[in-house]
C-alpha cells in the first residue's frame, strides 16, 4: 500500500529511484511522483498512472541529483489526481515529503496551519505534514546542535496521530534525508557510498543486501555516507544491520506475460521449498526450526486461534479443517480486522497464530499485537523474511515461496496450505496420530510438487474452459468441508482480477438462498474431490442442472460423475486428503487468470487493489 523510495549517494538519484519504485509498484499504482534535490532547489515530477508514465515524463531531463525521494500511490485521502500524488511540497516549496499511511488528526493541524498563513493545494492528509515540518523548520534556529530539518521532522511527528512511513528532503539540505515509521513499514538500505530508504526490501535490494528494519516510533537521519537512528524522544538507537537473502532474478518476469501466471507456475518449486529440511529423520512427522514453542508446551494447548485477511483468511479456514481433522485440536478463525477490535475471549491455553504473505498487513499486525498484549503465545506463518509480523511474533514458520509480486495471491496461498498440513501433522503426532499414519501423511505431502506440476501441464484445457465462460457476469463456487475455503478463494480470485461477481458457499448452503442466482447466465463451479461426500455433491450439481445452470466440476481422478452431468470437467490427481485443497486451488487460479486476460483486465494490477494493505 503505497511504495516509497529515498536515495542519497554517489549514483544518479533519478534512475536509481525509478528502478526501485518500479519494483514497489505492486504496493499501489494510482499515480507516481519523484522529487530530487540539486544545488538548492527541488525538482518535482508527478503523473497519474503507472511508474512507466512518470519515467517517460522525466526521461528527457538530465539530472545530476544525488538525492531524492519517490512514491507510488494507493489513494486514501483525495482522488487520483496529480495534485494528490506524492511528493507533497510545503507551500513555500522547501520541504518535499512522501508518505505511506494515514494522518488521523490532519484536520485540526490543517486549521492551525491555515491560521498561520499556510496554504494547501491537495485533498490529502499528507500535505499537512510537509507544511507542519516547514512551520517548525522556520522556527528552528540555524546552526543548532542537530540539523534543522531533522529537528523539525521530529517535532512534527510528535504532533501527529496515525500511521506513517515517510521520507523527507529539504531544498536547503542537499545531503540529508529524514525517514521515520509508525505503523507503516520503512527499511534502510546501507550500500557502498549510498543509503536508501524503501517501504520494503524489493525497493532497494538491487543496490544492497544490507538493511536495517526501522521500528515503530523510530526516526532515521541520513547524511552523506552516514546515518543515525533515534526515537521521537531523542533516545539514540543502535542499529542492527541484517543481510537479506533475496535473489533479484526471482522477481523477474522471465518469459511469462504476467507475474500472476509466473507465480502460478512457480508453485511446484514453492511447495518444494516449504518442505525443504522440515521432515523428521524417522519420516513420520514435520519439524519447524523457528516455532520457539516446545513440544511439551504444544501438548498443553487446547485451542488455536488463526487470524488473517483476504486470501490468508481463506488459508486460515483451510488450516482449521486440517488441524481439527488430523490433530484433533479445536480451531477458531477470525478476520484479523474484526479480532483486533472485538476483545474475543481466549482460553488460557489458546495458541494464537496469524497468516500473512507480506507480513505487513496492518490488521493482521494489530491482531498479533493485541494477542501479545494479552500474553498469548503468538506465532506467524509468513512469506517475507524480516517483515514486521515476522519480527514481532514469538516465533513461526517462513514460507520460502519467493517474492509474490502479482496482486492476487497464488503461490503464497498454496504454500500456506501445505505448511498448515505440515503443522497439522506435527501437532497430530504430538497427540493421537500413529507412527504409520504419520509416515503415510509425510509421503502424501511429498507428492504435492509433482501433482501441482501435473495440473499445470493441463493449463490449456483449463484455458479453453475459461474462454467458454469468460463473458458470464456471475459465478457460484460450491465446495463441501475442506473444499469450502477453496470455493471462497476461487470466488475471490475471480472477482478481484476479472471484476466478475462471484460467491463461494458450502455446497449444501446453496438451497438456503444462493440457488436463486442459478440460471443459464450464472455458471456454478462444484468441487467433487472427496469420496465421502461425492453423492451429496452430485445431488447439488443436479439441482443446478434442473434450473438450467451450467456446471463446471473440479473432480479428483477417482471421483467419477454421472455421464453428462457436468458441462465441463477439470480433473486433478488423486492425493492424500491433506494436500487436496491446495491442488484444487490451482485450477481456480488458472481459470480466473485466463478469464481476466480474455476480458482485457490488468491481471497483475487489478483496479482499486494493492498488494500489501498497510492502512486500515
Ligand atoms: C487476494 C490477496 C489479498 C491478501 C490480503 C492479506 O489475492 O492477495 O486478499 O491475501 O490482503 O495479505 P497478506 O497475506 O499479505 O497479509
């Protein structure tokens, strides 16, 4: 949600900033802007639309600037216009600022500044911050002990309420950038003769692998070849420099037309990576290095609460099925955004876990913090190493799925499902699961990459089905038991990238309302992957057919359907029940992808969405 990059060093600031910004574009893509500083003046360019447009706008200019900041926006306050795009300048043109987050008390501050003669040209909350900094800057004595710019930013931040990751430059200060974070991520990159700031590692990793993860309430003063970190109360912080293990080529598109397609095809490898080194020697259970909870402690828990948002919440629902079935531990699932405000009663032996691809989703982070405040052991399953959720949780499981750039989550989801199955196995073996069942489970899990690959090899058949239904405007997705979360996920994938109205339901719920939607114009996708409920699912399909609805069936090899019942069938391999949900999710991803492409939608950057939701 909004991407920020800042640069100070010996290189060409404009080129370096634009390159970083391009990599952060998945965080927001309404508009983009850049401010560089050279010989006492700020050069600002903004464009509505993508970073490419901004790059085009500045391409003719020869800039010698060594310092600058830039931003790609996901609108919160104010429409998508050039005026509202960042960087925002103070009305005297001295201060330029980029911001990710929301300033909640912007109205009283704006009134105060207006009474002091400041003027505003945008509808954003951010512009009050650049003006507030300018206000303090004017009052700050020249030649004081600390930099005027730094002090004025620090004083301003002490006045604002809300969330921010910011980078600030000043026309008078050709070798200073100030960065700060509270609730929105900001990372410092320490390169050779250069220092960068970025909202996430992707924005700076092509320049350096050495990073400092700023914490909430910290402010960093970047000067030529040097930086210092302190709190807003001026307490010095000793920086911890981490080395990130991020291969830039992993985030390259290669021969794929979209990141989403690439990431769908990355899945066999992502599944392999999720399992690597995580099985016990005896071959009967899983092992996790970073849980930081002993087997003895895990045996004491009598409930698990999972929280997440969007696709990650669907993963939580799938984990509920897996853990309840295989480990026999009661599980509850909550939207993180609800949990954080609901004050849900948790039993003293509850284990709390969040699931988040990015590790930065603000609601999930808030839920984690609330659980920690209440003293629960709070773990996380997350993909991004060093993300705020990863750092603040008591322990957890890294997904190792590789960077996910496409806004629609694909490989992160299936990897979460696989890790959920491994967790179910681990917890099950600590309780009632037998050695032999454990061995069979492990063998089943190990087939996931190869079976995922087999489904992907049939992508052209799924493409043909997608083309047949691409012009429909409503879809129903029905799944029983472990397929219910996959039905929800199938519907979400379709609506978010193709803008088709789609709903997911437990199959039997259809009769209690959604059946009213069934018609020749609203196809129904049904999952038939479990022998135990096959006859029931067949009945549901017949109910759809009786109302002139078309049926697309996703069935496992051995779950055969009566001749002619389904209009189209997607057959996936038989597999251990624990990996069936993740396998069934793959055709959903392909179906949505091909439908969206056929409808001319921007698959990797769907309208109104952003990859990482760091504002409420
Ligand atoms: C949908 C999608 C979103 C995310 C949600 C949580 O395809 O990607 O629904 O799943 O915003 O994001 P993370 O997992 O980063 O917390």
